[in-house]
């Protein structure tokens, strides 16, 4: 088993973040347990409850796709010559009707599916050709959120979130240091001991976001994260994703919700029959 050394405050210099944000993040590193664990509202006073953010080099590509095709073994063509560059620190919406290729695009980015043709680099790695341990290491640098949450039913909220860190060899101390700020960031520290079936859909989705970002990956992929949620919960989820983006996490969100996209001031690409075009840059 390969163990990953946890990042320390010293290692993460929050490169590229404004001075005041860096100072506040640094302050967060001192926090281990919230003063009032019963508090469950979203903590909007901070850019993020995470102990640290990834290093960001503005203008440096984190995703590069050139003429990528994806045809499934049954002959179904999901992506058709898709070219897309996403830079570190971007927040991108991918929209399009059901069946247009949105999930396939994300599956290629986290290495669940392979492209049939074309070039694909994620975080400078040709993810399409990675296998075994190298693919597993690469996936650790990508957080993924799904429409149906995919939480472990017989594990509490904190166990669901901590499990990722435990599996990656983080020390108990580091797990503790990361867990509470992350739960606080999604407004769930008061639900830490609940099981998934004791939570609302919105709360379950917030647990899945916490799980996806507790190890501060540089890239977060969210596949229809608001697909099962009402308007208020959807807005809350988007607010959290924006907060994560503000500390330097690159965020790619798929949605078929026109309303969400219209309200956003972020770039939007649209997929239609597997072809991609920019709706808003
Ligand atoms: P979206 O996320 O926009 O709904 P998908 O990426 O799931 O679109 O699907 C794009 C196309 O690829 C659809 O025609 C779908 O039927 C097909 N497809 C998706 N996954 C598979 C698969 N595992 N095997 C065969 N065809 C698939």
C-alpha cells in the first residue's frame, strides 16, 4: 500500500491567492474542533472551511482535450471531436440535454472511461493511458461528486468523509485537522454522527462534496450535483462549489438546469449530440 504524506501548512503556500484570503486560511489551520459542534448553518464568513487550498498557477491548463472522441462498445457515439482547455482556478459549467455526453466527458476526466481517439491531459498527466497505481494516484487529485451522492449507508457522516483520508494514509491527527473544518464548510458539523438515511437529499449531497474535497484536490468534478435537489438546496450546493473555487480548486459542473446556468457569471459550454461549443466565455 502506498502512503501519501499529508500536506503541511508550510508546503502549501496558497500560491496565487490574495493576501487576506491566505491569512484567513492560515488562521483556519489552527482550528481542530469547532467551538459549537451543534452549529449547522453554512459558514459563509470564510472563503472555505478547508484547512488549505491547492496551489494555483493562473493561466496554466489543468484539463486539455484535443479532438477527443468517445464511442462505447455498443457503437453509441457520446463525444465527437471535443476540444476543451480548462485552466487552474476556473469554474466551468457543462450543460446540454440528457444523453448529450456530459457524464461521459467527466468520466474521461477522472479516468473511468478511455477516449476512443484524441488527446487528453488532466493535471499534466495523459490520464487516458494511466493504469493501476498511477491511475489511482492521479484520481486522488480529482474530487468527484455524483447526482446520487454514493455515500456508504452504514457509516456516519464523519466516517464517510474521513474514510477517504484514512484510505490515503493520512495520520489520525491530520484526519482530525481536516474533518471538522470541512464539515463546517458544508454546514454539517452538527450532523457528524448521523447516518446518510437520517439526512435530507441536500445534506447528503453536502456530505458527498465534503468527501470529495477533504483532501483538497486541485480539480473537482460534479456530475449533475443538483439533479435531485430543489431550488434552495441547489443554490446552496452551487454556493459551496463557488466557495471551493475561491480557494483555488478548479471546478467543473455538469447540469441540464438552464436556470442555474443563466444565473451564473461563469463560463458555460454546451454539449449536443457529443459536440461541444461555448455558450459563454
Ligand atoms: P448525459 O450525461 O449528457 O446524459 P451520457 O454521457 O450519459 O450523457 O451519454 C451520452 C451517450 O452515450 C448517450 O447516447 C448514452 O446512451 C451513451 N452511453 C453512455 N454510457 C454508455 C455506456 N456505458 N455504454 C453505452 N452507451 C453509453
